[in-house]
C-alpha cells in the first residue's frame, strides 16, 4: 500500500487529466474564441480561458478515473491507469480533482467571465457525475446523451470572448455532438468483448454489431450535414466548405467500410480518422475565418457577438 501512496509521478497525475482528449477540446475551444470576434482575441482571454477550460476538463477526467477504477482494471485499454493500478490512491486523486477544478473555475470567473465559469461547471457536473456515474452504466444511448457535455468546449471559447450564448457558438456544439457517437461507437466495436465482460451497456453489446455499424453511418451523415451549416449561414466561407466536404467524404468512406464489415481493422481506423477529422475541421474553420471572410488578426477588437 505504501508503494501505491508514494509511487505516483507527475506523469500519473497528467495521465489522469486525459491530456490528449483535453488538447482536442482546447483546440475546439480556441477556435471558438477566434470565430467569435472579427479581430484578434485578447491575449488575456486566450491564455486564461485556455488555462481555466483545461483545468476544469482535466478535473472532470479525474472523476472518471476514480469512478471507473474497478472497470478500468479489467480492460486491456485502461488497466494501467494510475488509479486502477493504485499508483494514485483515491484520496490523492480526489484532492487533485478538487484543486484543479477549483483553480480552473476561479481562473475563469475572475480572469474571463462568470458565464464561461458557470458553463464549465455545468459540463463538469454533466460529464463527471451524470454521464460517468449514471448514464454510462444505465443506457446504450450513454454516448449520445452524454455527448452533449463533451461537445461544449467551442461554446466555452465563444462565451469567453463574447460573454453571451449565440447561434454561432451553439452550431459548433452541434457539430461535435453529431461527431461523438460515430467516434466512440467505432471504438466500442473494437472493444465490444471488454465492455461486455464489465457489464457496460455499450451499443454493440446491447444491440449487436450490425445495428451499431448502421447507426455509425447514420450519425456520420448527420455530421456531414451539420458540418456544412457554418457555410450555409455565412459563418464560414468556401475554403471551409471544400475542406468540410472532403473530410466528410473520408468519414463516410470509413462508415461504409464499417457497414460492409469486410475489413477487421475498420473500427480502429474509423476511430483514428474521427480524431483527425475533428481537429482538421476546426482548423479549417480558423483558416477560413481570417482568409476568406475579409477578417484580419490586426483588426480592432470588437467584444460584441457576431450575428450568426
């Protein structure tokens, strides 16, 4: 037991924050900041907004490590996680969770704005407790319902700049909300047996692989439709539209490969592509925002929301 208490390294604490997931969330949040203004995002908003969002997201990830430690210990993908192995004990993890979450909230409240802080708190409660403690174990639609909490980062970035909830920010949330089911269900297909062994009601376990593959395709179609809406409402321009259609074609390709079920590597290839897809899509939004909407990083900063 002493080894478990004293053997934790800084890498273990970083791992509990799920840094790769948080980095993708931060990318989406930062893009949300830049899309919310026709000029440059104030440096203080960019720095403190990113820091606060990252800390609160990392804190929520720690809740997931604590709540799922017994399940994690039974799955090959997660059996080496710090809490599951005992390198970090529950008390250490809870203190770390509380400190990172509280510091993140204080940073957002005092250096960004209270609205962004409240939204992050709502997302923390939604992911850390409603999804992790209940939905994840209660329904095969856990990913769909819980996906709303994970889809919020671009709205956090938007409100950090505008201090208001606007249609443009909500549209960014819609895109990630539609992206989440095909992203996670592809992984669930690959890990179906592990989820079944620990009693997790993931869609492939409860409804079968064929049903899941079909729904991945259907949600991918919805995602492609959602991804072109920024162009439809003139929030984004032609470079984004071309890129969104190309990236969407790639996602549809893998969804169809999955549906045909002739490539045993398709679930993980789809999962990996989905990560590249989301990052590339939001980077395209950023490039398009400044190059094709006649906007400039040197333009005067305007803090009023852009009409969607």
